[in-house]
C-alpha cells in the first residue's frame, strides 16, 4: 500500500504524530510546499491519510458514494469520547435514520426559540468580566457555549444536576486539553484514578449516571411544553415508529455537546483575535451593530441584517478553521483526483489548505471579510462545517450563537488584546485554539 500512495513525509509515523500534535499548521504548510495538493501522512496504529486540497478532488469525495467513502469509519478515533451510537460514527442506513431524527430540532426557524437564552447568557457573562484587567476570553467563551448547550440542548434548569454536570464536563475538557495524547488510541488505557485516561473514564461514568437519570425523569414527567433538544429527541420516532434508545440519546447528546461547545467557543476566540487585530474591521462591525440595533439588543429577526458580521465570522473560519480536515475511509477501491486509493486508507479533504489556496482566495493569508460580500464561494472551496451528506447538522445553531454573542460584545464593550500578546496556534483536543486563552482587557462596559 505504501508504495502506491502519494508521497508524504518519510519520517517515522510516531514523529509525524508528535509534529501534528505540536505544530500542525507548519506541518500542513510544509507538506503542501514539498508535495503539492495531495500527500500522505501516517500516524501509529491508524490508517494512512491521503490529504486533498484541490476543490475538484474535494467535490469527488463529498459527492462520492457513502458505501465507498465512509465517514463513520474514519471517525472511529472519537468513539471513546462519543460512544458507538454517535451520528459521527455511523454509516449507511443507520446514519440516514439517525440524521433524520436529529435534524428537526436544528431547523432554522427553531433557532429563534433559543436566541433569547443565548443573548441572556452572553449578557450575564459580560456583566462579570473585569474592567482594566487582562483575562482569557477563550475561557469565557467556553463558559457561555457550555451554558447554552446545557440550557437549550440538555434542557437543564438551575439545580444540583446542572451544577454537577457543568463541573464534570469542564473538568473533562481541561483533562483532554492538558493531555492531547489522549486522542491517540495507544494512550487510552485505564490505569486507575491516577492515570489521565482513568480519570476521564470516571468523569464519563458519573456524567452518564446524571444523563440516564435525566432521561428517565423526563420520560416520566413528560415533555409537554418543553422545547429543548433533548425533549424533542425523546419524542422523535423513526419511520417504524421506534424512539431513540437511552444509549443513542446519551451518545448523541455528548456528540452535540462536544461538537457544539468547544468548537464554537474556539471560533469565537479566534473571531475576537481577528477583530481586535484589525481596528478598521472592529469599527465597521460596531457601526453595523449600532445601525441595525438602534442602540437596542438585536432581536433574532434582525440577525440576517448583520451582513458584515456574517462575513467576518466566515473569514475567521476560512483563515483559521479549528478542525483542519475531515475524513472518509475507503471501503472499496476508488480514484480521487486521479489518485488510485486502495481499501483501508482515509481520503481527507484538508479544510485548512483548501481555505488557503492562492488560485481560489487571491491573498489567502490576508484577513479580508469583504471577500465574502463580493463573492459566494462554492461548497468545495469553503467548508468549515464539512460537506456532502455529512455537513454538520449544528452549523446553523453555531452560526446563530456566534452572531448573537458577538453582537452583544460589540454593542456593550470597548476592549483590546492584552499588552504584548502574540497569538500562537495550540491544540485543544481536536481543535486549534489561540494560545494562553486569548487574553483581552475590557476598557468600558455599557449597561
């Protein structure tokens, strides 16, 4: 197999893995320079990954047969975190059934129901930020997005369950951040409570107990009058009239948490970094929020008028996609971009490299939100939420939340980056985040 795949780094797989963990962006850029649009990287104990960044090849992957190119198999590394009943790990008819059950709660119109909760939580967080003192804004974004998930997705109200689940999830996220090698199967070994993986498993077990108890309580009490996503999923039935099992519910709730919490928080942190780095962008955003809102909080029905904010969010996701690639496991031999791929490899559209192609984006390393007002890129040139039938079901939810949170920050705060701060890309689990939590200073806060 190795002799037939596109060339790539010749260093041992363990060296490639360590470089991927410590310096992922330089690794990708170096490979593009050395090997071109298509190359192979290898990590220990996993299938070789062939990365593609030509939009034509990306299209072939996203429109290819799901029987040939299986996303669920490619995501198997996430099973210890999400569970085998996660949508991200499913293929074929099972994936189609599960996605159909999960889609209705994320319909665009339903997002309006969650807008007030998102705005309230953002304002509560802003009220507590210190004046004139540097603090890590990324951590605050994590607090907001976690609280949004717990309230709108899990439907938990104030009380000991909410408090304990929040603490467990925060501790688990910190554990994975401090031990990035836990993402590698070899290090997922339980040596008791003193080992990192052992602690992670204990946290998961306790979180599961809370969730299963909540499922039982919600079924017993009924879901009438509730509009949180968990209640909607408890009521959902497939084409055979069957509900989701507790195991499916647990895994999908954890999938929605992990996919919608850390990723959205990290994108917001990068968004603030970009906005504060470019004063003209910040000023234009402030003017747009003031014009649309007339000094009042912007309601859900007017978010669509924040065109420049939408473009700025997209440009942030283009220049710094926090998930650098997506994968499809090759189940039957196939050809992608003129490259013959055997069974057992992973075809991986590289989001970062595609988003930085000079033939598509001109000056790709220049941050220029206007490009999204001037031209709508195709789905194989710009795909921060993946593509094809595996496009993230929470994309609208995440985009909606980012607009609401950012609109409140722009309307209420004068802030700047902490003196001397220089952002570096660091790994937080599967996401690429700004170093040191992206420290900022709030200089003024409006009521």
